């Protein structure tokens, strides 16, 4: 399956909508796009995983790397995910304690605006 990536601005936030499968083959494209956004000045990034069907450890590593890079730059990073199979991966790996996880883009932006985001 292919990976789809679409970016949009919502106020001060950059929302990256991800679709398809994020695995060892497609994760480099996700990493590239995240680095382009961060290096291009995005400091409040929300990654919407709502259309992701599969996420492996390579994809998780890309997300962790982006989180670290944004935090080092004084930015915020949040994930949107409401699919139980993906949420289970975050719980099993304890990454639900690392990433701010939200059910919707609006919820992620609202939490970040109140200081509840990462």
C-alpha cells in the first residue's frame, strides 16, 4: 500500500495528514516530510494518523525523532489517532506516555493552545 502525505495550516499549527501504511519502506518519506516541515520553521506540528492502516517500529521511530527535534527547537508535537489497533501499539510500547494522543485535530490544537501538548 502507498503512503499519502498532505499538509495544511490550521492557525499556527501545521497538520500533516498521513494515510496508508507506515513501515520500513514508506517511513523514510514520512521522515523526509517531517524534517522539511521542521527545518522550514514549523514549530507546532500535529500528525493526523486517522487514515493510517498500519504502523510498524520504523514508523514509531520516525515519530519519536520528530518529537525530539521539535522539543529541542522549543516546539510542540501531537498525534491524532482514534483507531484502536494503532492506539494499542502506543500503549504496548508505552509511547502513549511520550506522545500527546488526541482523538481529533481540533482536540490536539485545543490541548496545545492550553499548554497540554508536548
